[in-house]
């Protein structure tokens, strides 16, 4: 999915030093995944539901190759909060779209049966 969206998603990979890899791991890398655009990324997230669901701010993957396996393993190292809109009146750079914040919920707020607060 990430590779198919190379125009709006950028990745950068860095090798993991072998001195900190476990004995069964032959090599590893950390892959940082982020939205690639000039200026605020809100417009991209507003238009693309899959982007809102799948790519949070702060997404780091770890890819490792194990001695006994042919294919490398890929897992999340960090999956932060999903991109969200601050709500009505919180975004200084938005005008005329009073419903944009609703698209950032996985389900419409009206479907909530409970409110949990701490």
C-alpha cells in the first residue's frame, strides 16, 4: 500500500547496528513512513480516508531478517495517534469547511453509546 502511494507517502530507512541485533537476526532496518507534501498535510488527510486510517503521524516500521527464515519480517516499531482535526475553530488555516473534523472519526460520533473520560 505504501509503495503504491509514492507521490504522497515518503519513506526513509536506516540500518540497525548489528551490535544491538539479537543472535538470530542477521540484519535489520528502521523505516520511517510519513506524508510527503509542501505545507500542512491536512488537505491530503481530508481527501483520503485510507490515509487517515492507515498512516498516523509517527509511523515507524522495523524490518529484520532472521537466520532461519527466507523472507524478512516487517512489524510496527511505533504507531502513534492517527491524524486528527482539532475540531471546529481550532485550525487557523481552514475556512468554510465546518464538517471536515467528522471525517477523522472511524465511526460517526452519533453512533457512540458511551462516553469515557479520565
